[in-house]
C-alpha cells in the first residue's frame, strides 16, 4: 500500500517551491511508496486546507491506508530527518508484512 501525501502550498513562493523540490527529491528516493502525492494550492482551493486545519504553508500531511492522518510536517521540508525516518520505518514494516503505518506524533 502506498503512502498518500498532501502538500499544501500558497502560490508560487520561495518556500512553496522549496517544499515541492525537496518532496520531489524524496519521492525519487522512495518511488515504491510515495506514488500518491497531491499538491494543493490553498489560494486556489482554500476549503481543503480549512477542512484539515492547515494554518501554515507549506504543510505536508501523510495519511494511512484508512485515510487517517499519520504525520504532519510544516516548512520547506529541508530538514528531512523526521520524514525520512518515518518513511523508512513505514517501508520496512511493509516489507515484513506488518502494519503499514506506525503511530507517529504530529510535529507542529
């Protein structure tokens, strides 16, 4: 099962572009697990950001296979250690046939 990621950005800003670039780089590192990526510009569709309580952009939200939020990161994703650790653990569990997602606290 793939991770579902939603990256919320606000227009074409320096931070938004950096987050897209950094996340794209991660998707290349984990191509087998990050195929469901959606980039949402809150200027064009603010309703979804409101529904998910996105108050800061860029914000990345990763959802489990049931649609529950598993991880939330804010910023341009240049400090990738938490995200990398989460994805590596998730993919290791998948390879062993265990639960796809492990509980992980929101980092705000």
